């Protein structure tokens, strides 16, 4: 009897220990709810902060950020059919253009609303190491960037909205400062082939070649802003066309551009629309090649297929509230924060 | 003694049962395995358009001279993918099947999800790419090749990784990272555009 009792006690003890050791494998109870958020690359810093803060407020939620270019953000849902709870882009027009369409046989759209939650503006970012850093001002920036030996960076306009927005800003500067061919001197003449510019009536169109390739050292093009910033910090370029929030978030020095050309002021929307860019080829079949100068407005939505729409709504609300506070490195507050429906 | 033997057997049986029950915990986090090939891969083919046209199956691709080298990509937002050992066919060899490329020609690479990327002839010769080390610091470019990869780390490229065939920019040097926009996934058509 004694032997039997000892054996059974041993068996039960082993089972108990193994159950304790494997308790995390059952998948019930204490696992965090994943909230998958696709966001524009220029939102990495603010959304990274929001991730930590939101998780602290909601200990049961694991916010999973996945940054891409804004069009790629939307394509994760519409073309690649990946699961996602929140979509946040750096151009509000992309959501109605790409997501207000049927997602499946039941007639539901990918989404039918969006919330504009922040604005931004283009600036000239630089560091203390930049050539003529002690001379550049809001009044002479275009003259400094035109000087021989100065290296100017922009992200690839085929890939990044900040890239084609840089071209639009440079073209708008030509009229602002009444300097003919300023666009060519700053950027357009430093590509192989040179960028073609056509003006019909009040509208100027910049036409890109299929391959955006600098012809000399004055202009440096990289796929994304992250690589430009790294070059700027290493002294590989002197100045970069960047979003104000990104320059601020990276603690760089930056020059504010006039509101009439910086794409940050809705009251100048009519002026911005006088310049557009035609991309060299249709990279995505779901969106055309024309990019128009418009005020920069960030927008967020919850796709129809969100696995956790209630938590996603709480996250969207959190972003909307925090964006209105004017936090450093975040998109700037916007006047219109109501949901826009189809 | 027979009683003791029986108890010993019960003890061993119980332990085995528990080990079997918990064995599912040692797999990956999702409990799902990624298939080495999508069922739809069987229908895949590659259309080449140049001065002539040719359609290749996966088997045809595997009969062409293969390049095996190191590949490592980074997205526009700094997310790295790799490093991989990539096996595939040099795009110059593929375009040679339909008339080849001239110095000023372009190569348009399409995927069925609506993605398109354009290379020039210089890029097909490995020129004009930005290269980084693993810390994403820019480094001088070693010799590069642009291939249509069908094997990644010795296995068929999975659907999630862009299979059955995707573009990869490869080098003999390990740890060289290239910009990912050119790494077109799910390639099904390559066109030579004469300039």
C-alpha cells in the first residue's frame, strides 16, 4: 500500500508541475489583444509614443505598429488583404480614393469614413554640420540651397509623398521669390534626364522620368526619409526637404518656409493647386500618376475587416485628442476634426 | 512485485500522456505553419516580352543558369528583411531569351497585385543602387546582380515572401542591404521597353 501511495503522489506531482509550467500555452485568459496599426512613415515617432501611452492605459492591449509609405499602408488592406485595425496616412485624399470601394461580395466598402487628425508642413531640415548653417535664414534659404557644393536631399517622389511635395515646394518658391528657373537650380536641373516642366494657364506640371536619378552631387535621392535623416546626421547631405514634425521629432534644426508654399496652410490651398507632379510610371494599378499640390492633412480610419473595432475606435480617439495638443514631433492640430463620411 | 511493476508502468504512461498533451506548446507562436508553396503556385507562369515573347513555367525557370548569393532588403521606413541566401536567374539572362536589352532600354517588372517597378540597363548590370551595412549606414556598393529569386534559404520562396518568384538584389558579400522598393514580389511579367 505504501509503494502504491508514493507512486500516485509522484504521478500527481509531475502532472501538477507540468500544468503549471505550461499554463501559458492554453491561449485563454491573459493573452493581450493585438491591435494592428498600419501608419505612414512620418508617423513613426508620434504613433510610437501613442503605442506606449495607450498600452499603459489599456494593459490588456498590444498595439502593433507597422509603418509604410501611405499608399502601401492602404494596400495592406485593399490589395494584400492583410488583417488590420487602424489605417493612418499622410494624405487624406488617399482614403476616399482607395478605400471607398467594395471590399467583397456583401457590398461593404473597405471603409466609408475617415477622421482628419493633424496637419504638417514642409521645412528645410539641417544640422550644425551643414554648409552655411550659420548663414541660412527664412529669407535666404533658397539662395543657400542653390550655392555650389551644397548637397540637398529629398526622398524619392516615386515612393514617398514627402518627395513629390519637395518638388512642389521648390516650384512654388519660384513664384514666391520671383526668381526664374529657381526650381531648376534647386532641384530640377540636377536629374538625368532633367525634370520636364510644363505650364498650361495657371497650372504647372512637373513630369518625372521612369527612373529618378540625380545627374550630379547637388541632389541626393533616397527611398525614404529615414535614410535622408541618417545622411544628414552623418554629414552626407547639408539640407533635406522634410516634414516639420519629422525634423522636430529628430531634434534637427529647420527653416520654416512661407505658408504660401509650405503646403501647411489651408488658406493657401488655391495657390498649392497651381503645381502638380506626374510620376514616371503607375507604380500601383489602384492609383494614378498625378499628385496635386494640396495642404498636408493626416487621416485615420478603421477598415471594415478590423478584428477589434471597439479598441481601434478608442485608439483613434486617443490619437485625435493627443494631436490637438500640439505635441513636439506630432502632426499639428487641425481645425476640422469631424468624421468625414462618403 | 507485480503490483509495483504495474504502478511503475502507470507512472511512465501518465508522464508520456502529459508530454504528448503539451507537445503543441513547442511550435511557433501562432500554431500555424507557413506552407512552402501556395496551392495556386501550380498555375504560375512568367511572361517575358521583348522583341519576342516567351512564357516560362517554374520548371523552365529552374533549368536556366542559376545565381546563388546574399540578399538583404530594407523598407522605406527602415524595416529590414533578411539576410537571405537567394537563388534565382539573372534578369539579364531572362531578357536575353526575348531579344536582350540595349544600353538605354528599360525593364518593367509587374506583379498581379498591381505593383510595377522599372529598372534601367545600368541597374541590371548592378550599377546605381544605394547599399547599406546591417546598421543601415551607407557603404560603397560591391558588385551586385538583379535576379528573379525562386529559392530563399534553400527552400521555394513562400507566398508571404513574394513567391513563387520575386526580384532580389544580391551580392557575394554578406550583410549588404539594398532598398526594398525594387524587390518586387509575386512577379509574373517582365517587359523590355526599347528607348
